[in-house]
């Protein structure tokens, strides 16, 4: 992938379409190579790299499906757009099953093709910039952050802060919505610290009731309560020498906050039911899904504890604020979850994904990619409806009752009847019929053949 003008291979044997489309594409800034023959296009693909291939279905030498396969074999990330008459929509569906990225219905306006290429160029430029920034991060900052992916400006600021404080023992408070990856940041802090060879212990403060949370954190002595048949070490003891990560600290009850404050101040505590002090050497990283200062003002969180935890604040932005990161994250999850298969996402779908708000943040994106792969049915192009939620108001339109005719069936029938009417009106003269219909003679010929009209 390069950052220069997109190279386009136009495969079309009808001279009028080829000349006008090539001229308009070149005027829009694209580097266009035209081939009037499918076999010639396949030979060209073996020696030259193209970003986009626009090919007709019916061609001399070799058909559009063969050109499609050659393009994907030569360079899997090449975008292939298939030109087809409306009546040959089945060809378009088959082409997309074989890896085509979209189809263009004939007759078409050149402006529509140019707009489609602009969208492709926008996403490719975004992917190129992500790749460049990723390489810069690896060069200037080692490996960025282990387990953390993001080249947006807001994520670069987070990465810089984390790398700056990782080597210290300063307490860090990570603030971010659910699903933004707070534990990944905590693990990166630990992995880059001198404590990396010691334990990293994580606990969600909202997952346990008050009594169990205290026991989980500080442990208990034998006989401290009915079921305490032996002494048990708590998470702080297990984390001795390493890092303890307290997730959802905003859910911690006030009764436990008092004991936590002492640990932060003195690095010592008593087990539940015990009297002897236990000393620990730990680094504390906490995370909150809400602005913790609001809890302080509302009397739900101790102010002194807040300032002990908030030595270094890290605000982890929601995915909707991470401009440019969605395609990079999606690709990363495909590599992680795809089992080595070359799954791809069409550029218009990536664009829609970038525009979606992702209320569940990175976790939602990962789940969507996992779902799309699971439902791919053997296809390597992941489907939009599995990557993005479907608006309930549109579901009836997307899934019409089987007893009703689809819009496409109605349109095909209307087009077939209209063609018959025009042919009768011009006495069967095909050149006149094409002129009246505003389409080329070749497109008319394709439609008549597909509809079985003599």
C-alpha cells in the first residue's frame, strides 16, 4: 500500500464507456490503465500492481470473473468493482461471493463511479496513515504499548503518558467507559515496569458484595467466620512485589475504602479476623467507568482516597473519539480471531464502521468481528449486517415476508415489459431502442439476452 495516486485498471471492451470513464477518472486524479480484453487484463495484473480493478462481466478473451480471480491472486487487497447490467445481478452476487468488493449497475453515471473510488481512497489513505503511525511508534517508542492498538492522536497521548510513568511506582487512575480497554492499559503499565517479572493481579470491585470483597482483597485468618477453615491470602498478598489492578473502583463500598487508604499510605493491613500486620510491596493501578470526582462530591467516595489513587490520571477515550482507529482495530481482531484465514472487510463497510458510535467501545467491536467470522459461512468477505447492528425499523424491509414479491422481482418484471414496449414501438430496431432508452447498444444486447427477448 502506497500513499501516491491510486492505480486503476479499467477492463471494458465497449469503447464509448471506456474512453469517457477513463477520461473522467484521470481528471479526478487517478492513474488509469485501460484494457479492452480480459486476457490482456490478466496478463497486465501479473506484471503490474493495481489498487482498484473495474471490470465488465462480459469481455472478449476472458470474462470478468477470471479477471476478478487474477486480481485477487495477484494482490488480495486490490479492490475489484464489477460492472453489470441490472438483469445480470446474479453475476454481481456471484462476483462478490468470489471476492469482489462491489458492483456497478449499468447504465451508470461516471460521477457515481468517481465517488465510489473517493470512498475507497479515503479508507486506503486512513489505513496507510495508521500503518505509518504504527511504524513510527515502533521506531520511537519500542513497541508502543504491549497489547494496546491505536494510532489516533488521543491514543498517542495515552501511550506517551503510560510509557512515561511505567517505570515508577506512582499510583495510576484510569478513567474510561466500559469496554475501552482499561485493563489492557493496566497490564501495559505492569509489562513496562521493573515489576514485570512479579505478579499482575486484577480484581473487579463491583463483582463482589462488601464482605466478600474485603476478604478477597485482604485475605482472612482461620476461624474468622463460619466457613473459614484455613488461612487464606488476599489479592494484596498475592500481588506482593508486583502490581494490583482494582477495576470498577467507583463501586467499592465506603467500608472497604477505609482499609484501602491505609494500604496506600502504609503498605500494610490485617487479614479479616487477624491482628498481626501484613506488609506488602505493591503498585496500585485503579480504574473507574465514571468520573470519580463526581462520586467524591456526592459523598460516595472518600476524597483522601481519591487523591491517593489519582497521582497519575489517564483518561482512556471512547472508541467514537479515536479517529482512524476502527479499521486498524478491526484488522487486528480479524488476525486474532480469524484462524489464519484471509478475511477482509469492504471499504464502504469500514467507512460505516468508522461512522458508528460504538457504545460498547472496543469490546463491542471485537465481539462484532468475532460474530462476523462465525457467521461468514466459509466466505472471506465479512458481511455488513454481522459487523454493524441493523436498525429495527429497517428489519422488515431487509427481511420481507416470503409470500410477497421482492422489490427486485417487481423491478425486473417492469424492466422486461418496458423493453418489449420500446422494441415494438421502434419496429425491433435495436439501435433506435438503445437511443430511446438512453443506454448503449451493448447494454441493451445484454439485457435482451438475459431476459430471453428475441
